[in-house]
């Protein structure tokens, strides 16, 4: 997974999955992407970066179930009064964490959960019921997609278990485009 360069075959797969044929009108353009990156002190991982700049910034058809939100947006069910998201802080996890089974006290794990939801990622969208998909933009898992819910957080990709899908944004989109369930590994 190359997070610094967008491979032509990855961009072709994204074009095919989203069937965007609007001459770039739904894309943000490079000036807007660069401004977003400067405002947040990050560089988006490829091929997502080129995707939002040249192909489209969001999609009502998905993935996930309720559509891919735009780069600077949050899903409608994100809720008000949540802490500010800090994209340039490193995403704190490198492996799954099921906090509903964590034996530590709530006051100890709640600040850590806030970091998982708010640091080092952009929200790609929701499958409803508080199940969000995040693209990690900083830290060791930069470029990976994670499922973060009220129960825990899990990276997406066959090497992490739970799914047969490839890692990263393109692997996640290809898995959706093939109409496979997110968690399809035995």
C-alpha cells in the first residue's frame, strides 16, 4: 500500500466503483485539497487524496451504507457537542481494541476512546447505529481504514482478520463494490 503516490490501477478501480462521469464537477480540486491539508497540518494519504481532488468528494451510493461523506464533512448521525477533531495528532491505535470488554475503569478508558474517535483520522461515513469508517491520516496506520463504533475499533484488511478485503482506501472500496459483507472472514 503506497500512501505517497496514487497508482493508475488504483485510480481506475475507484473510477469504476463510483461510476463518476461528471467531468470533475463533484471533485474538490487540488486547491481545495491543499487548503484542507494546510488548515489541518496533514497530507492526505494516496489514493484518497487524488480521489477527492480529481474524481469525487463523497458519494450517496456508498460505501458505507449511508454514503461516503465529503472530505470536510461528518455523517449526519455524528452528533452535536462532541470534542473537536484533531487530524494532525497521531491516530493512537495499531491493533484492534474492544473497549466494551476492557477491564479498566470508565474514567481511565474514556479519554483514550475520545482519541480514537477524534485524533488522526477523517470520517469516511457511517453504516448507522454509531458504526463509523475512518481513514487514518497520521501515525503508523496512515492510509488504513478503520471501523470505529461504540464497542471498539478494528482495522480493515485481510492481514488484520475479520475480512478478505485488501487494506487501505482502495481495498475497502473494492470490497464494497464487490457487494461483500464488511466482515466476511471465517
